[in-house]
C-alpha cells in the first residue's frame, strides 16, 4: 500500500509536470504525506499539488553542455529568444524628476514594470532565453555597478536583481556578456583602459594600445575583480548569488570583442583562458561563451569555453553554415547571439531561410534577435524606441503588416526550437501599468 501511495504521488507529479501546473510543495514533502498508512487520494490531498514542484525543480536545475548540445533535465535545450540589453541600466527613457538619471550618458534605471512586461512578452513569443548586456556590463558612470575602479554601487544591482528574479518566475534563462568592445553608456574595455591610465575612447579603436586590455595583467586583474563583484552578488529577491542561480546559465567573456581592426578577432588565447577559467572558478556550474566577434579558431581548443557565437547583420546562410562547421569540429555548442530581423538589407537571407538552417542543425544551441522593447511602463500607451532601426515592439498597433509578418516568423521559429507548432495568431501581452510599491527600483 505504501508503494502504491508513492507511485500515485509520482504519477501526479509527472502529470503535473507534463501539463506545466504550478506545484508548491517539494516532492519529498508530498511523498511523505502519502507514506501515512491509509491516506486516500482525496481532493484535499490532491490540493497539495497546486503550486510548483516540477517548475521549481526545473528552475533549480543547471543547464549543462554535452558535446555540441545544451541539456536541461536530461533533454536537449535551446537558448532561443531576444537581446534585451537595457534590463540593468537603460539609455532610452528619461525618468520623471527625482529619479536616478545621468544626463551625459542618458542613463537611468528601467522601471520594474518595464522589466516585468518584457518577461511577459518573451513568454508569449515562445522564448526560452535572454541575452542582457547590462546584466553583466555596468561600469564607468554614477549609476553603474562600478562607477569607479574598486567602488561598488549597491543600488545599481536592484534592477538587475529584479530582472533575474522575473526571468526565473517566467521560466526564462539569461546569459550576459561581462565587458563590451565599445565605449557605450554602460561601459566596457575602454573604461578599464582609462582606469589604468590609457587615455583612450571609442574613437581611438584603431590604436594598438587597445590591446592592453588583454595583455596588461593589472587591467586583467581589475576586470577579474569586477567579475567577482558580479558573480558573488546575492540577489535580494531570490537569496541566491548570481553564481548559484541556474537562471543565469552562462556568462560571455565579452560582447563582440576584437583588436584594433574591426572584425580581426584579435583576442589572445591566454586572456580568454584566464577569464574563462576564473568564471568557472567562481561559478563552476556556469557555461562560458567566447565573446569574440565571430568564431575564433584559435579558441576552439580552450577547454573552459563551452559555446561559440557570431552576430548576423544581415542574416547570411553561408556565414552561418561555415560557423557551424567550425564549431562542430570542436564538439562545442554554437549560437547566433544577435541577428537583424528587419529585412532592410536586400542581400540578406530571409528569416524563414535563416531559421530553417538553424532548426536543421543539432550544433546550433539557439539564436536571439536584436532587440526587444515594449512600453514605457507605467505608461502602457507609449512604446519605447531605440535609435538603431532594429527595435522590435511586439503588439504595437503602429507596426506595418510586413513587420507583423516578421514577428510571426520569429514567434513560430521560437516555438519550433522547443518542438512546438503555433499558428500565425499573435496573442496579446499584458502590460503591468502600475508600479505598486516598487516605484523605480
């Protein structure tokens, strides 16, 4: 009889998991209840299964790499979704007077409502993952995690904490680059160079001194200290450090890294080995993505690199298939970390063609479009716009028919990467038009 009760508990657990029901108790607690002699499977007992057991198990399970595949709970998992670069620190919205704002860089913290709406949107679109630059890169201005070398701004973590918590609640995973190749509002390699006395800006990108970021051990140690600050952060909403939380399944050594010539992939093996090993030392269960802009063949044999990536402006099938072949030869995972979804370049491959190549390859672990914005929450009547011409606003009534066709293509692809088919219907997304007690951060 005891075994029958345990079997019944496990059956309910598996059925609940299959249908995605929210379960609240741990499996051990439920089984222990069924071990009581004669306990019937009454509605009251079955009520035990009304909150997330299976969901919690999945949330707390690390994604691992098995050769050229990403694995979650014993099954292949794909990291398809969107780039949402502004989740920790934004540059697109001027907040109301009195809220944190750094005018020289137009920097501000996104509202909790904006972050929550993005998670709702990604869920509706069929995404599994987010690439979030400012969840890993935040240096060099007063609102950053590290405004100055060695100075930690705790307030800057609040929106990052909330974004990670909301991703966790929505069943999404995150990866983030840890430094940027460019001199943007959220900082990057030029910030570390200036802190070390090299008076360089983004306009000096061809200066050979930019290589000091990779070769100067003092700068490397400064960067490693920053990485430690990020990975050892304890999230106020989850109680987990960033290193512990499986929601963040990977860190990228950087965004589009290279040397003095754009696209040269001149990122030393020694630097990549040192940074990747340090990430693994602090967070043994995290995967590491090579942050070179393109598949760097000199890095293919680095044991601590799990994933290689490339960006597509515009989508290019030949480039994609060449990348896949290189990464497959190393038995690693490949992702298309960014791609232009707009179709504005006549020579670009169509989205369906691009997606077909991705879906057909077992080496491709996923892809993420650039880039997603929604409302200026708490105002649910205004959509936030970025200036690069590649802002995707799901559900915007002002979208053209062609834009909606492209969004349909993306949504069907994201579901296809999960083995599911969906129609051309675009369901509405709820906008949380209130800030409750959370205000801005």
